[in-house]
C-alpha cells in the first residue's frame, strides 16, 4: 500500500504522484458503488495501480473540482474580455463559502490606458482586505509579486476563459509552454484551452492547479438569508437587523439598507442576484425535500456499499416475480 496525491484526472484514469513516480490508476469498484469521487489534490492510498482509499480532505471546492489547496487565485482580465464585476464577486463569494482565501489577480493591465478602472478596483476590494495583484502576462508586469504570493503554497487558478490563466503560468515558467488562445474577435469571449484540472509543480517551491475556464456558478445550494454571510461588508450590520431572516431588500428596520452608502453598488447588485438564485434552492427543498440517501454503511469495522432503495425495491419485485413463477410452474398441469 502506497500513499500519494492525485495530480491529474483524465477520463477514468487518475494520475497519482507516489514516491517521485506518477502512476496511472483506476478507482476501485467498491469506491464507485459508495459514490466516492476523487478530486485533483486528494491524498489517496494506492495498491496495484488502483485507488483503494481517499484520505480525509483539508478542504475542497466543487468547481473547479479540487481539494487540499491553500488559496484561490481569482484571475480576471481588465480588458479583452472586459472586467465583469458580477462574475468576480461570484468567485469571491464561492471562496468565502468554502473558507479558502481568495487572491485577486487582474491580468492584461498593459491594455489599460488610464487608472480609472484600477482605482475603482482598489477602492472596492482593498477596502475589504483582499490581496490585489495587477499583472500582464505579455509584458511580465507583476509576475514577481505573483510568485511571492504563490511561494510555499498550493494555489488553484480560477476564472473565465480568455482571462490569461495559462499565459500567467507560462510567464512564471516559460519551460511549461502551456497552450493558449486569443479571445474571439466575434464574441469577445475566451475559448477553452485548458481541458482538465492539473497540479503543476514549479521549482519544488510552490504548486499551481491550472483549471478550465468556467462561468456558470450559481448559488442554488444555500438559503437566501445566508447569502449576506459571503459579503464581508454586510456581516457587521446583519445582526442588528430587525428580523433575523432579513434579506436586505426592502424590509423595515434593515441595518444594511441604512448603511447602503458604505456598500459598493456593484457588490450590492451581485448580492441581489445571488439571493434570487438562492430562492430557487429554498423552493426546491420546500416542495421536493432534500433527503439524501447515503451510498455506504458500516458493518462491524468495515465500510461497505449500500444498496439504494430503488435497487432494493427492484430486487424484491424480481424475487416476488420468480416466486410466483415457481408456484405457477408447480401447479401447472400438462
């Protein structure tokens, strides 16, 4: 039995780094039946090129699907594509939800001709205590500062397609030569060049997890009254609201509405959008319920796969059919 860490997942193969060797492994069937799903960054036990156990995670985020990271580097383009504050706030809120420190990296600063946008970014996010880095992968601006932030840590890079994640990694270490692609002139959006999550070990001093670009994150997994917890500027006021389930939209006695002048307009706009998404989840559990049947159970000292209720019912139905068939056969006269 060996212990290692998953560096890459491709199709049904897991590439596990063990004893300075990258092993191509499969997942044991028992783990599949238990509903276990390994992530890039997971520490695992391996035997005969098969993952036999997934060790406890320090943390994880479901999208990008990675585990055991120290920080999230949220990469946004200042231009080409234009900076999307709502999308940025969405990534920040996800990092807050999963309690992983976000670092805000604004790339392509060589395309900005004045400081108006840069000053706006600083006034919003530096005030909230977030670490901000301005970079240009093309001109190598800010790369040394980015390396300093990455040092001695495992960092996951996330952001929409076309913001320059792979280009930044190439700027840090040109020997990697990761694939990059220009933003479409027609749609003004990036195209996917990174196809899967992968840990990139750089100079044995820090690790970067490169991820595919994505943007379809929605808050359809928490209650509307909990969305404000993901916004630093709202936390200090929420406890003083008149109603404990205040959504800070139009309620009487809302302290956040009283201090709305201290909350940036783009941040509050994002908050309102996330609340609407959370209402979808509230309605879902209200009308459909949220009971989840576990896919494993403990027998003695062993954890075994649990047969689902659907499978059990199907099995019992089959047994009854076979029993009736036997009875009919026994009572049949030729």
